[in-house]
C-alpha cells in the first residue's frame, strides 16, 4: 500500500524513535511505502521541503506557530492548518494514489485534508485518537461551553465530530478511552472503533551497576537514594499545582530524589518554586538530548506520571512506555477518569494515587521505598510492554481491516 500519514509531530526521519515512527517502520517492514506530512513552524524560518528515504517520503510543510504560542495565535493556526495540508497534497503528492490514510489527534482540524484524499483516491482512513479535544480544554478551564468561549467550543466540537465521521476506523488508547467516545458520540457505530494503544518498538535499555553509578555521578544524582523521574510536558494537563504540593511534602526526605525533565507553559512555575524553597532533593532540566535522557532514565528507580484531577476524559500519556522500556515501575498520579492507574496496578508494575490527595502520595512514596517486590515490578513493566504495547501489534490491529490493496 501507499500510506499517507498526517501529523503535527516534527519528523525528520522514519528512523526516529517515538510512538508514530515506530509504527510507521512496521508498515515499511511489511512492504508498504510511507508518505508523511510533518510541519515546520514559522518561527524556524524555513520553507517547505522534501526528505526522501528508501521507503518513505517526508514533506516538511511550513505552517504557522502552534507550539509555545499564545492561545489566539495557536487557535487561528490550528484552524488554518487543514487548508495548508490540502494545498500541500495537491502540490507535492498530486500524482500519488494513496491506499490508506493514517492520522492522529491532535489536531482535530485535519478533516478537510483527510476527506480530500479519501474522495480523490477512494482511500481507507484510520484515526489514531491520542487526544479528546475540545473537552480536555473545557476540563482544565482553557475553554468553556458558555459565552464567547462557547462559540469556539462548538466550532471545535463540530470539527471533532466531522473527523470521526470521515474516519473508517478509530483506534483508541485504552478501554476507558473507547467507552468515553462511544458514550459521548452516539452516532458512532461500535464496529468502527477499537482499542489501538500507544505502542513502541521495544529495545533493551538495561545498564550495568557501574554505568548507573557513572551516570548518577555525572548528573549529581545521589547514589544512595531512591530516584523518581518525570519526563514529559509541563503544562496545565499535568496538574503542576499538585506536582508541586507532592514535591513540597518530600522536601525534607533524605531518602528520595526527584528528577523533572521537560518543558511547557508551567516550567517557569516549577523553577520559581525550587528557587524559593531551595529544595535540595529535586533537580529540573528543561531538555536533554535523547541519548542522554535515555541514560538518565535507565539510572533511575521509578517513573512518575501526573494528570490534572479535573479531567473527565480518560488520558493515557505515552511517556508510560518510556518508563516501561527502561524497566521502571511507575507511580501514576491521575484523575479517576483515566484507566492508566488501573492498568499499572492490575499488571503489577506500579502504583496509583489520585491527583488531589497529597497524603496518599506521601504514603505511596513510603510504601515504594519499603516494597519487597520492586524487582518483580521492574520485570513486569518490561513484560507488559512486550505483551500489550508493541508497535508490531498495533500494526496488526490497524491492517486487520482488509485495507491492503
């Protein structure tokens, strides 16, 4: 098949490692040709260009700023993006007949591009649902269903429904994710929706004890403490207020250490907190090169996940897979809508804490330090990754719909 993948993720090569390129490589391994449209934001001051690899072509499309932009700029550019994608397809891929269109949310504003190619080429379409917008924005107060903001909400809600309609199949990240979509979109037929979880191509990240000591020394991480790591976005969805309250509860604990690696709208808030309280058992990095991040991850003991307690939609952060691949058990602090904590506990590779209960967080930290089954949970983390979250399995789920031509 000739497969078109539409994304807002910055992709320079199909050999990169993330939930999307790992999946696309499975298509390549099975003889399919991949075409990707991946954006370059205006702030980078680059024009549109093509990257051609042996079995893939990447169109780096110049668009307006979306990441790290104010809400008006981001909103306008998100609306305009589908027209830019259609124009790009007409200009650069006019002679290519696509058999299959694969695309993910965010954004939900790719419907016109998907519809254009579907009608032109009679393609089959598959939505990888990674984000339920605009309800997620309503949950954390960025958007409202009433007043002026309500007009914006209704516009994006209409775009969301249109994207679901144009999709032949919708792959959801978890059972709770799928049930939410069916419950709130009664016009969606159950047979077109299924669980197609976040997945990666697993690889062994194990390091020796000597390597672990060297990495900890390099990054000034104490050798004699249990080290918790959070790696990922630092924005409103992560419930940073609760994260800071949790860190504050451990500020005098000499037996634990916290590493936070990430960027986002709330990064400065964490920085100000650490400077104010001179916290000695927390270190904050805005960014690390991928290779360095993987080494630090492998030298830690427990992965952390934070989600705002106000969410009514069931999120499933992909950073979970990075922790599992590094054979780290996970402490998930989330709302009650997400089933990520349930999955972690049922598969015995971590712990769950409601993300509005600091006292429970303190008890979990205490329990984790004393647990006698730590190494069993490490083993289960990697084993569950191989069993449930392999890119190879996601490929089989997607292509099981007789979409081959």
